[in-house]
C-alpha cells in the first residue's frame, strides 16, 4: 500500500480546519526538467523545509521535492504541540543511555523549542503560538512517577518551567473527570501547524532554496552523484536527504525497516462560546494525556476544540472520521454531546521502536531523518538544522542521534500491517487497565 495515495486526493490538502484557516499560501510548480543541485531533499515537511532553509542560508544550491504540497503530510495535520524533551521521559533516557547522553538529548530538545520560536519571530510566521501544555494522567497511579520526573527536571536539569498539578487543580484546568493529576509545562507551546510549515517553506524560498510541489521521487540511483528520478525530470545532486517520515515508501529499505507509519485523526468542533471553551480548557493551554493511544486537544483561535485520538488497526482512514473521533472526545468531554463537529481529518506519522528519532546515513552522500513518534514539531525542525550542519561540516549532533541504536521492526516493511494491528490491540487494552 502506498500511503501517499491511499487516503487523500493527489496534490490537495485534506479537508482540515488547518487548511481552511491557513493564511500563508504557496502554490508551487512541479519539476519539469533535469536539474543539477548541491543537495536534493525529498519531503517538504518540517524536516525537509528546515534542512532546505539552513542549507540555503549556508550558501548551498538546494531543491526540495514533494509528491504533494508543502506541509501536506503530518507537518500540516498534527496537534500543533511543541513539547519539551524527547518522546521518552528523562528518567527513562538516563536508564537506557546514561546521564551524559540523556543530558545532551535534553539540551537538544530545548534547542528545538528555541529554534521553532525564533524562526517564527524572525520570519514573521502567522501561526499564533500560545504557551503551555498539560500532560494529564488518566490513572491516579501515574502521579507518583510524574512527581519524580518533575523533581528530576527541576533539580538536576535546572528546568523550572514544569510543575506537578494534583487532581483538584487538574480538574479545575481541564473540565473533565477523566484525569487525576499531571504536569504543567509553561515553556512548551502550541500553534497552527500548517501555517508554520508554510512559513518555513516561504523562508526557505526567500533564502534561495527551490521547492517543487507535485513532484514524486520514483527511484534513486546512488553513486558519487545521486540521481533522483521524478515523473518529468531528473535531479542530480551531490547529497540527498530523505525527509519523508511516514511517507518514505520503498525509497530506502534500510530506513523503512526501522520506521513504521501509523495513522492518527483529529476533529474540530463548531466554534464554542467563550464560556464553554473556558470551561473545557481554563487557561487555553494544550493537553496530551497518558494513554499509549494518546488523546490530545487544544482550542483554536476561533474557539473550536481541536481533539485528536482513537486507534485504528490498519492504514485505511475510517469512512467517517468525525464519528470515529467523537467516541474518545465524548469520553473526555461528555458535555459536548450536542456540539457539531465541522471538520475531521487523518494523517500519517512515523514511530520507531525506541520512540527516539531515527537519524541515518544509508550512504556516504545520503542522509535520512525521520521517526519522530508524535514529537515532531520541534524535533523535526531541529533535525533539519542538524542534517544541514552535518553536510556543511559540523556533524557532531547528527552523529549523536545516529549513534543511538534504532532496532528494526520484526519482519520489516512486509509485516507492518499485521504488526500494527497487534500493537494497537495490545496497547488499547493496556490503556483500559
């Protein structure tokens, strides 16, 4: 199954609230000739756009190609949450990788938030960032671990923007009886993800990068120069970057064995009254909960609830996404039973077994960055800068991620679908325990 075509119309953004409310517009032509560049990037999401921007700023002749549109994939469909740290807790990273590496990864994650915020300011992107994310516990027994994690970050990492919130305060901040406490991170943020992606695209173009939309990479010829065959032209490049995440397909089997695509879904309600919106999320922060199949939600600029959640057992989107996502939404907010859902959309992200990003160098002049496991807004942006740094001669931080063991999924791409079914069934049961 080719996920580039399975659930969407070619070259069109999905019918999301993000696409309907996007204020930055890009409509770029396909590649229709053979070209020669220093660096070719496959994928115009956060990773590829950030890499293209930073390479162009470094004086490289760079092109970005995408089978569909800038920000068409997960970069333009996600929950818009810019979180702290890596996808794993710092205590778990210390256990797995040692304190030195864990501290390095924490600092890079901090750098990723700073980078996103600075890019928004420098390039005047209209994506309206707002501060604050709550990580809400759907089981009371998780509170002790949350307290320990906050203490670790406060005392050993010097991070004082995070604090524990108990059951009473959590339910004052989130109008739901589903949560028993959690963690408030005031240095994290949330924003309009598609406007951010489009802003990155515009910044890359302004810096001198070329972007070709509706231009699919069909095959790759490796060698001292890399040749990327598209429908109507060949790109010859000194370096190639795969920035495809869940949409890599068969372009590189070594990466595909370690990065698994999964789907996720979001709905947007009708605009809510100020009183109702404030009763759901008092302080206009974003929320992500402790389930393996995470529920995540926030308010839009026009007071809609944007709610993501629900698990599927295959790669086809549900026929009725609004109906599908309404079940987890109403489990959290039953008071919205009579509220209309005006948008529902799905998208494909990518996970790794470790839940850490997968940085790879399949060949001396080919790099790959992917596998952000739902933590990609900041980390994918940073990955683009790190891979650009690596190509221009400063590969230290790229190599830090590259050195982290990223095990293959059993059976590789051939067993993705049955593995996905088994994993989602198993973890959906755990979420109910």
